[in-house]
């Protein structure tokens, strides 16, 4: 029986470009023509003069390579995208998600003649500061941090801190800007560039996010067209893929969603939304969607919240207990730092390794200046399993909190 490819909620959205535009896009892709709105390698801005680009390794290629060689990038493979506690290797982790965003953004960027190396660097780095347990973990850690300091934790801001401060890799401002502005929780129909072009203004923007949280975050605008592409690609990459994962995790089934596509929504979404963004952005200085496509993207995302995200384990029945563990762990690690216990895990697994990494670049980890921020650095760096093992080690009752769906659950002998 053939797979249904018709979206009941958006039956008229085209899945391919009109012939006249397809010919122009084919020319751009075939000849790798650069858009006049593309970020130029020669305009890349770094904090330090080192790491100049070369012909074989231009500026943003070096950024992408710096990112994937960080220990923090490795850990994305052990962090929840949406579903925790499932022993199923087919369910997406955050390490796959950043690659999917890169793939979607490169598809769009190549058709528009944008800088694919910059797109890749932004996409691969955009979630590198994310917490364990996805957005639920982000919310729990923010509650702890805000309660103590009045400041806010947001994963996109922490991603910049990881790339720019904790690992000191001297990334380009344009890459860091794309990371902080990716902000896939705030969809928009049209993205215009901010024109930001210096580290002084960039640093002020980062500081405002720490101090104002979502009030500042929702106004972020990427400085480059490439950043605009990555931002819309984040949503395109997860809106359908999360549905496939929900069906695998038995949170939903093929008939759960109003569009009638079930797990095939991902295939439909990639074709329809990428086509729409290219069709409405080609030759323009902004990244746009049609009203019809934007309405469908927003509808699908809302439906995901109603039927998937708010019912996943950490957001659902285990929310209160997991939140309490975040608070207990936060207080424990803060007390450990205040006591100066250098045999503890936060010293041995976090402060010393980060300090060694920074020493390679003549920099130091100023962890004593702000102990709350050091605790945030540590907890946000954890994989799901590390967090669970840490809690089980420190709090005996925690071993009973986390559910586990094994590989062979539901199978007979």
C-alpha cells in the first residue's frame, strides 16, 4: 500500500519549485554561484588574530572543525532530543539533531547561493550548551539559576559560552551569532538580518540574554543570511522527526496527528518547507516563508507540544521528581565548590579538564569568580546518563526515580 503524501491541513503546498525558478536554482547549485547577500570568508571576525583562513581551510571551515573536535560536541550523542529513558537506538539524540539541522540548512543555503561552511558551523554548534533531558532540563536548570542569581539560563546562550569561553576556540563572531540567534522556539515568517558586525555589540547582546532571559531572547535577529537559514531550519528539522520518534516511543501512533501523515510527515515537511523557503527567499535579502507554509509550520509545532512534548516522561509524570533532583544537585555542587573539595567530581570531571583545554590556548577557567555559573557549566555539560549516575551516587532515592524502557520490554522469552 503506497504511503500517503497528502497533508490534510495544507493540501495545496507545493513539494517542488516551479520550472522557471528551478532552472535558476539549478544554475546557482551547478556553478556554486554566490549570492550578493552571502557572508564572505574575508569578512570573518575573530577575537584574536590567529586562525586565519586559508584556501584549503577557509574561516568557517575551521570553525566547523573546531566545534566537532570539542568534548562538548561528543556529549550531544548522549543528550535527549525529546525522549529520555528509552533503550532504542532509532530514537534521535541531540547529536543527530544538529546534523539534521545542518543538512536542511545546507539544502536551503546551496539553493540560495549562501556560505555553506558558515551554515555548517552554526548548525553543528547551535545546541552544544544544551542540558541533559532536553528543554525540560533547560527549564529545571533555569529555575535553579534564576532563583539564586536573578539571571537566566538559556541553552543558546550557554552554547556561545561553551564555544567562546569554556573552550576558548576563537570562533568567528558570525558563527557565534548564528548559534545564539538560532532560537528555534520562536518561529517567524520572515527573518531580516541585524547588521551586527563587531564583538562589542555581540557581547552586549549576550549579556542582555543572561540578564533578561526570554524577554531579550525573543528579539534576537541573526547578523547573516546564513544565520536566518539555520534558525528556520532548526524547526523544519525537528517538527517531523520528533513525530517519528514519538511513534517509535509509543507516545503517539500513525493516526495521532490531524494532517493524516503520521510518521510520513517528516518526508512531507522536508520537501514542502524547504521548497517554500527557497521559493520565497531566492534573490532576496531576507529569508521568508509563504503565509500558507508558515501557518502549517506553526500548526504542526503547536500540535507537537499538545501531543508529544508535554506528555514525554520528564515533562509529564516525572517532572516534579526530576526538577527536585536538579535543585538538589545544584545545591550539592555549589556547596562542594564553596568547601573547595578538589577530590569531587565537579573538580575532577569538569574544572580540571576545562582548565587543561584552555591552557592549550594560553587561557584559564575563572571558575572561582562566579560559583553559580560554574555549577551551571557543569550540570549543563552532563549527558542524561551522567546526570542519572551522579544523582544515584549522591542521593540513594534517585535510583528509583528514573524509569527505564529496555531493549526487550514487551518481548516474550
